[in-house]
C-alpha cells in the first residue's frame, strides 16, 4: 500500500514539475515575442504586429542561440520605403540576440492601390487611374477622347515593381494592344515602384489582389537579414 501511495505521489510531483517547466518555457517565449513585436513596431512603423516563436522547448533554443522559426505578421508597415499592408514573414534560424539576424526567410506584403497610384501620379504625365481587376491591374486612360483600360501584369525586376502590358479594353471590349498609341504605351510601360531593399533581400514575385482593398502582393526572399528589416526592408 505504502509503495503504491509513494508511486502516486511521485507521479503527481513529476506531473507538476512538467507543467511548471512548460509554463516557464512559454512565459520565456512570450517575453521574447513581446520584445520582437515592440522592435518591429518601432523600426518598421508597424501596426498590429504579432510575432510567434515556433518550436518547443523554447529554452533549449535560447541556450543554443538560435530560434528554429519565427513568424511575423503586421497589419501595416514600411517595406523598401513604401507603405504596405498585410505583412507576413517566416524566418528560420533566427539569432536570439539583437539585431536578431535571420539566416533565411520568406516575406509577403500587399502594396495597396493607393500606394501604387501615388507612384504613378509622380512619374506619369498622362492621367492614369489604377484598379485591380480579375484579369490584371488596369490602368485607365483616355485615348483620343475614348476611355480605355490598359491591362498590365505586375512583375519584379531587380529591386523594382514594374508592369508588362498584356491587353487593352475599350468600351469593355478586348482589342489588340497594337492599337494602343505609342505615347500611352510609353507612359504606362514606364510605371515602376523602386524599393530600397537592403543587402540580402531580393524580390521573387508579384500578383494582383482584386477589390477596393486590393493591390499587388509582392513576395521576397531574405538571407542573413535582421528580423525587423523583413518589414522595413
């Protein structure tokens, strides 16, 4: 009887110790998450910043000096000197000490239509209004007194977000792009958004997101870059 009672006590003690260890581990991880959230919010002018440290246990990662995986989300931030929304970044092998250099990471941000429109207004002399539609990014212009929509496909070129002309709509009908006046073609083809990216960050793709809250979703890859730079890049 006494042996059985002692075994029960031992099991209970071990369970309490295990639970306590998990609690301590999670408290320590949360403290790091909070520190990184504050850092990103300050350096990247981020709002709605949420950082999650992956992997368990956390304390063994801390002792090793690198975190297996860190996920960063933000409602808004700066990316390459441009205001963006819906930031999502996943970094691997993140140093536990400041500036928390990430060995490799992927980044996705939404460049809103309003931001793209600002860039267009600064660089294009012909009045152009942008909209995100199912068949691509539409640049609305007036051609010989007729409203037309030049359909463009966003792409990345070096550290710039640029466009390729893929179609032309006049009165809602698709017509050949060969009918597009050269002056308009030159203006629309010249649309680009330069991004001030630090060493270690490169653009990898761009896709159109439709709707009033849409824009262009830009993806990037990073190597050996501080965590906060994944948002401020």
